C-alpha cells in the first residue's frame, strides 16, 4: 500500500543550448510533462495512510465467486480510499480497488489463485455436507460467557473471561461441546468422501500431513464472519501493533494428531498476524503447546529468555489466541487422537507497511532487548561524560 504523499509540480528550469532550433529542448519538455502527468495519475491511485474509522464499507460477499481476492479484503481496503472515492458507487470503488490490488499481485500469483478457486468450486459442487447448520454462523456455537464478552465489547469484558499465562497469550472458553462434536463429524465425513472419490486434497500447510482446509469445502463465509465479528474486536484491543485492527483475510483448517496421524509439530511461527487455536477433542494424552517468545524475521532463530518459556495444555472447547509471530510448537500426542481448529487471521495493510519498517521493538522481544541495551549504553556514556566534565579542574 502506498502512503498518501503530496507531490507538487516544480517550475521548469530554463533550457540550455540553442533553444528550439533543433527540437531537442521541446522533446525534453514534452517528456517531462509526460512524466508529471504519470505522477498525477499515480497520485490518484494512492490510498490513505490511516483508515477512516467512521466510514462503513460496502459488503462484497455476493461477488465472491467473481473476485480474484477475498471480499473481506475489499471491505477492509475501502476504509483507506481517498476521501473523494468513499461515496461513489460500489462498482466504481470495486474497479478502483481491483486496479490497485492487481498492481501488487504478480500474474503467477493470480493464476495460482484462479486454480485454487476452481479447485474449491469442484469440491463444493460435488461434496454433500453432513451437518448443514455448521455452514452458517449461529450464536449457539459459543458458550454464553464468550458471547456476553463480545456483546459488551470492552477490554474489561474480554479480560473477564480470559487467562493470560504469559504476555500476549490469551486462553478462554469459546466453543460449545455440541459444536465441536458436529465439526469433528463433518471433517470425518469429508475425509471419507475424499477417500471414496480418490480426490487429492491440499493439506493445511507444509508442516501438517493430516487435516483439512475448512475454507476449501464450504466454510469460508462462516469463518470470515467468525474472524470479523468475534476475533477482530479482541485483536483490536490486544494486538493493535501487529495489524489486529485491520484483519482482512484468513486461512481456516483442522489438524489431526495421534496414532496414524501427525504426532508432533516442530518449532515455528504462523503465516498470520493473529492465530486462534481451539481444541475440538477427542480423548488424548500429551500434545501440549510450547511457546518461546515473539520474534521478527531477523530474530526468529534467536535464543529464548526464561520468562518467554511456557507450556499450554489443550482442553476441548477452549481457545488460545496469540500473535502469529509468537514462536511455538506442539509436543507429541502420546495416546488417543487430538483435533484442533486453527484460524490464521491476516492483515494485508500491516504486511504492506511492514516492508518499510526497520524497528519492530513494539512486538519483537529481541528487538525490545536490543533497544533497551542501546538506551542503557547511551545513558551510561552520558553519565561518564558528565562525570569527566565534573572532574576537570577549574581555572
């Protein structure tokens, strides 16, 4: 995303040489004017640096099958449009935003997205859901305490249902047992269908060999609503420094651990700004998550500090919410089978702005330590200089 920056035309410099005698100066002036016109056109495409929080964006969900990008991305991006674009028709806004997004999306990436969309359509057209009620977003999916906290929508209400075992890691009761049972049943039904049809499916990520991408068999809209209506309000409060206020896309999936499944998960960071991880069941032993501190790309392999080391034990229906850059892994599931719902929530705005940043001390633990060390050394040097001055004899 480009920041809104004023550009003012500079006055033309006097032309050197023999004026227009040979036409060289005229061609140069025309070229300069052409460049200025191009700059003016680029200026019209520039987005605002900050979102217009008072603007209520359009919904683009009805165009989902026609769009190259997530409908939620368009709704989020709309708040960054120049003021003169906020009140034009939805069609014009869509055309304007598509033009900007396509400038940043390589042709190869667009082709990949197109193939993935065709892959999803093939599944959705042929797979018959077992529990259709799961594909809508119903309040009875959630425990009452969670719904009450979301309805009140304050930091106090969120903290009232949360336990924070370590800074930036929040756990809370979220899903009803019945919902967990139905979702497990739906996933098992989908896997049976895949096996019977010999349909080759994409796995959730490069680290998990078992599990399924929920977005690929009809859950995309439900999970978008889950992120927008429930995770975004919490993330605005607890994760604003990593794009928690501008979440606009997601990757939703289930992972399976146990006998004849993945056993453990190696140390890693998620491809997300904020991660929701909810245990669905079943009966199992082991499988604890272990966390080792938040890191930027440069420091992702740095040592953990003692205060950053924490383990978390899964409980069906209970959620853990953390930054995607919070390094973690999963210990071996020693018996039974464990299935978890994961929602990787992403912010395209944060990712674009991050490209131009060098200081991540607001959220990277190692950057914070380096900054504090620089400050300590600077204070020490200042004190030493003052001490030296005070020791000088006066004439």
